[in-house]
């Protein structure tokens, strides 16, 4: 079984919940009703000392994670906290093994050289699972900097329902055997609609309905487990780890094309999930009313045109000279659906993830041309539509990011 992380200030919690001392989210507080008007009551949370302590700790970790090692004085300046507050938090984090002193700063400033502190990449490991492929569940052991230190996978062989859950548990066990470092938690990217409690409300291809996956895996492992939609996590992976100098307020869409079509949407630096956790469900937008029947029961969904298994089968069914036309048609269908979304949200960046032989080339160019043809020049001409790889690590890194955010308050 995996080793549970034991931060000094952690408190008992339900399966899948974040330890309050390490999480960016403040613990629950007594609700206080405030009268906002003559007819509406607004409920606010009473701020308690432990909330401030948790927020300050998260702020220190955020600053070190994004800006790198620095002195305590610089950390106070960058975080906006007082020096005594920073010193106390750094000591607490050092006692927990999360940060360490890295030696004296080598610069030419007058006075005694300052001692640098930074996050220890090996302070924790994260088990990150990607359940999006139709052929196999894959995963990795990831450190807190997003470096992959081990990999494992299990073939699905058509398993659904409880059989698929058992395979996810087996994958967790195999990943756990690859590390002896204490675990911060487990992150899981799965197809389907997932709520904030880690319940997979619907994952048709896996035969999961209202499955409490986070609770099931947490009971199996004994560590916190956080579950999200695979496309959402791919977007988090791009946003958190994708660029050395990322804009924290960026907006982008990541489209994962595997067994189905999923979308992760980040607007203004925040993941958009929607009121019913189904934001980005473009795969079941109709693009051909006379098209083939989709798994959802309707005809001509984008997923019928674009999902990897069906698209690959159509390419095999035609002669080599006609394959470009098949890819062009799929890209055009994607462009039809993307155009109003890109225009409404003013997106500048759309990222495709999936099989390179399908996406990187004719299909991508057809999608971009179609978006530009169907939107104002001010919208379409500024759009960057790019291929980001087969997605093996996007969802994995996104799953790691989900754990970092929940357990350390780092995002």
C-alpha cells in the first residue's frame, strides 16, 4: 500500500479531502447570515485564525513554486507577508520537509549574503493516472515540480464497470511500488462528467455511473485522491507545466481526441467546469443531421466525425489518395463547432491532443481555416491552433496539478 503523507499540521479528514494545513482552501467556518437587501440574505463565512494561517502558507508555497528559490526577505517582499510571518511559515515547512535551505546567495549585494530557501522537488511524490485511452490505463510517479520519475500502465481489454475500477486500483499499486518517497496524494483523469467530490457521474465508455471513484481509491490507498475530467486535467497540465513563462491569467482550450472528444477550458487563468460539471462538451454537438448514430443515441455528433477509433477506421476503409479528404472533412467539422466558441470567449489559443498521425497536419489546418472563415478577422486571425502531442503526459501532469492545488495550495 502507498505511504500516506504526514504533514505536521495535518488533521483527520474524509477520504479524498485535503489536509487543512497544506491546502490552499480554508477549512470550513461557521456561516453567518448578513442582510444584503430587504429581501435577500447573503451568507458569508466568519474568518478564523486557522484560515489566515492556511492562506499564508499557501501563499508562501505559491511564491516559491512559481518564482523559484529566494531569501526569506525576498519571499516576504514578493508575497506581501511580514518577515516574522514568513520566517515562521518557512520553519514550519522545513520541519515538514517541504522546503529546505539551499545555501548562500551568490551575488554582490552589500552585507551578509542571504540564505536561499526553496521547495524540495523530492519532498513528496504524486501518483497521477490517465484513464482516457481506449486501450490502456496509464500513469506516472511525479515529483512536486512535475518531473516524471516512473511510469506504469495496464491494458483495459474491454473492461468496464467494476472490472475497470479493479484495473485502476491495480495501476495505483504498480505505481506505488516504483517509489519509496512519501505520497502527497493520487490524481486521476477520467473520461466523463466528474463532480467536486470525485464522483464520476457518467463515463459511458467505461460503464461508470455515479461511481465514487475518489472515495474508492482513497480507501484502497490510504492517501488523498482527487479525480477530474481528463480533458480538464489536460488543460491544467498545459496551464501549469506547459510554458516556462506562463501567463497566470491566460485563456486557452485543450481538445483531447481519443476514444471520445473532450475539452478543457481555462478562462482568465481559471478552469471552467460549468454548473453541471459539463462545460466543454462539444463532442455531442451535431455537425451532420444525417450522419451515423453516436454513442449518445443521436446522429452526426462531432465525436462520430472526430474520435480516434472511428476516424482511423474511415482512413483504413479508403484508398491512400482519399485519406486527405477524410481528414479535411473531420477538421472542417471541428472548425464548425469551434468558431462560435472561440468568437464568444475571445480565445487566442486552442491546443489539440491525441494521435499525431490524425491531428497534426491536414486536420489541424482545415480546422483553423474553417474557424477563420466563419469568424471576424479580429477573432480568427489572432487564433493559435496547435498540436501538443499525444496527450500521454498532459492528463498525467494535470492530475499532478490537481493534487498540488488541493494538498499544497499550489496552482
